[in-house]
């Protein structure tokens, strides 16, 4: 069997982050065949250069023949606009992040249920390198999580959703079932995660007595809970093992929540 035939029913998902790359080969009809790899990047090199080295290590990246290729690009530099204003997205994006140059490609994700479009930028050299693998669909962690919430609605209309993975937090404030505010930042200190969660909670005018914080991610999320619990009464830790009980995905240690959600919601 050729490599093209080997992967014809499988998807390739790639997660790009300053904390490293993740590669996942998955077939929904045969979840036990999942392959998951983590690749530590050289932070002195560009993402594009690191990807070229990864291609040498993992030959499946250049084999071709995948049923689909998805990329999650984890960046704290993003913005949202009303979908009806979508058009020439580059000027709108660069007005928010003027320090970025034209060496970036602007990617848009429509969040149909919210009526907004998410804009984020990816280095053009990395974009070209990824596109050499085949036809690629790009996502941000925020668009993945909002898509997951749309498919698996949470019971409350007002809540804050916090996703913490390897020191990076993504916070989403939902009021009346609509995205109100969001924030993303990097920190290795649990006190900082607690501070930003509580700040967004206050800015969103969420109720300590009635509204809820949903939190998921790695041990960083767990470590912040005692501090947050002093100020927020209703907290629920989202456990991927419970959410994805019937699937082998939850048996892979430290697989990012957004990557799990992408695979199971596609």
C-alpha cells in the first residue's frame, strides 16, 4: 500500500504554538489508530524553519494523500469584527496591530452563530510551508472553542470560559449566549492567570452568585483554582476525559483541548 493510500481516510491536524508543534493523524471511523506527536521547537529559529526540520523528522508530513489538513495557529494577536463588515480585512487587522508587517497573511474564521469574524495573522513563510503539504484549513484556538460551544451548548447563558495550556490563557466572556469580551495572554504564574480571569469577570459584570466559570486545560488551570475560588462561587472544571469518554483521544497525555475539540467536531 502506498503512503497516499495509507492516509486517504485520515486527517492530519497540526497545532502551531510558541510552546511547540503538535501533529495528529486521525480517522474518525477507527479512533484506535490515532497517532500523536509533539515536536519541541528551536525558539531561535522561525516557525517556518522549525517546520522544515519537522518535515525531515516526520516523513508523513510530506507524504500527501490526507483526506484533510487542519492547522490551529495559537497566537495572542487576533481581533473580531462584525461579519457584515468583512471585506478588505488587512487594513482592519493592521489598525489593531500596527507593529506587524506585510510579511504576514491575514486569516479569517467566521463564527456564524455569533455573527462575527475572527481575524488573525500567520507569517507568510510559515503559511507557504504549510500550504506545500496540501489544501489546508486554518483555525485559531478561539474559533475552535467557540465552534465547540455552538455544537455542545453549555446550560448557562452567562459565563466565563477559561482555557489554559502551557502558560497561555484564552478567556471568553459570554453574556446572553453571545461573546462579549475575550482576552489572551502568556504567563507561567498562577497568580497572573487568576488576576486576568477575575479582571475579565469584573469587566463583564458577571454575577458572583449566579454565573459560572468554566475552566479547562493542563495543570496550570488546576493550580489557579484555589485563588479564583476565593472570589467566584460557581466554578466547573471541564475534564476532557469525561467529555470524550468513548474515544481514545483522552488517553493521550497532555493533548491540547482545542485539538481534541477540532478532531471530534469536524
